[in-house]
C-alpha cells in the first residue's frame, strides 16, 4: 500500500483529499498545515509521497522543497495547486517537486499521479504545460549560464514534446507509431544529452535552453 502525507493550510482541502483517497488503496499516514509540519512528517513517518500545497503560512511550499533537498530527502513531492502563479509552479519544479496537479483533479488522476511518483516517475499535467511554455518564454531563467547540450534528433524532440504534454510512453508510442521500447530509448537519450534524470527536469532544461516551444 502506498503511504502519503497531506500538507495544506486548508483543513477542508486536507479532509477532502483524505476522504477521496480512502476510496482507494492509498493510505494517508499524516497531515500538516505548513512546511514545518511537512518536514516533521517526512522525518517521523514512513512516507512514499508527500502531497504539498505551495501557498502556506510560515514555511511555504517552495521553502519546504528547498529544505527537503538540503536534508537529502528522497521522498517525492507532488504539488497540489490552484495554478494561479505560473512562475511559482516553475520554481517548485526547479526546487525538486516531482510533479504537480490542479486541486480539481479526479480521484483516478490523483491516485494515478501518486502511484507514478511512488514508482519513481514524474507528472506534468496535460493542459497546464502550455502555461509553463509561456511563462518560460516570457521570463526564461538562467539561459545564458547553461551549457549547450548535444543537439537532440528530430525524433527525440517529437518524443520530448509529447512527454512535456503529459503523454505516457504508451501514448507517445501510439501517437508517433513507435514501439514503447523505442520511446523509452529515445527518452533515455534525451535525459543523457540534457544531463537530467527524469521527464520533469528534461522539460525544464529544454525550456530554459529554448529547445522546446509551445507548438
């Protein structure tokens, strides 16, 4: 059973998420209302995935992600946000979040995302990625200081664009008429060339470098 902790400053939100997850095989092992609670929960509970709000009193979500990174925490963080600030979400991903979802997602989407992160994957929610493209295009972070990687092939770019829109390997394979194993190999090559370990970092690095656009 996958174990999660929920950290959100709104009691009703926490209760709602807990109630929804009780209908699945996801176990809620703890709750908190700010980043200090999040750090305590991760330190004292066996947590597979941390569900984290961004806007909270005292220690907010970004500061919490940074503190977790400083402590060497391996617990993957799924940001649950209303997405009212594009740059805030970008900062969260850069600070170490493994994914993000809107708070109005369905139970199936939430459970699927939790399982994906627990299995070592990442989540970029389809429908929000275009806003990330626009945010980075408007105010790219650190482009001048980034070393240019080995160029991606046309097919690698095709695969990365679909990955950026939240497609699974199977969906990418279907869209591009490739075998799933071929898609996996292309993604591995992309990660190697960009010097990253997962989809989220690959997309962010490619956006920063201007490799991807919103098309």
